[in-house]
C-alpha cells in the first residue's frame, strides 16, 4: 500500500496491490515547500504516523487534533470566516528525509502536516490549503478506513 499526492494534478492516489483509487485534493496555495511557517506543502517521502477520528461522525470538527463534540455546519462556518476547518479524519504525516521533511525547521510532523477533511464548499483540484492535503469528507473517511499507521506517502510536484 502506498499513497502518492501530486501537487501538479491536485490528486491523491492510493495504490493498494492491484487496486488504485484516485481522489481530488487541495494542497497549499503557497505551493511546495518544507520550511516551518511557509504554509507550503512539503515534498518527498513520508509515512502516516498518527490516525485521528476513527468512528467519529462525518463533519466532526477538530481543534488541536481533538474532537469536542462539534459538527461542522455552514451556519457555524459563517460565524468564523477564514477558518481552516479540519474535519472528519486526520492522517498526520511524518517526514522520512532528513533536511527535506524530517528534523529542524523542515519537520513535517512538527509542522502538523495532515491529510484531512474540509467543508464541501471548499474547492478541490486547486491549490488552496495552508500546507495540508485537504479532501472531501466522504473521501477522507474512505481513505482512513483503508490506511493503517506507517503507510508510505510520497508528495511530488
């Protein structure tokens, strides 16, 4: 099993043996980059280090990677314009390449780089995130159900 995220195509492909599943995503509006504070999506080899949200309802809102009982709805979103919603599931990535995405000010795990759900009103197939890989909630739930901790993830331009 292997996940490949293409920043150019704005897609995530799950390769699972002979099966392949492709999903539209939204990566960073700032493009590719690995440095802390860049709001860019890191490149290179990663793995899923932490899975968060198993069995939570679709639209579960995470704050600080914790669910406090809130479910996303557009009325609540109107009260927080500009909020970067992290919804439904989180696959938290850790880099594997020292100096590129592991260690120092380029560490993907310490940068809180996730694959996560986002409101359906957010665009897919176009770069718009703050560094993470955003997915439709139904897609991230389906991906989460298949992907264990330590699944390899490669982010390419």
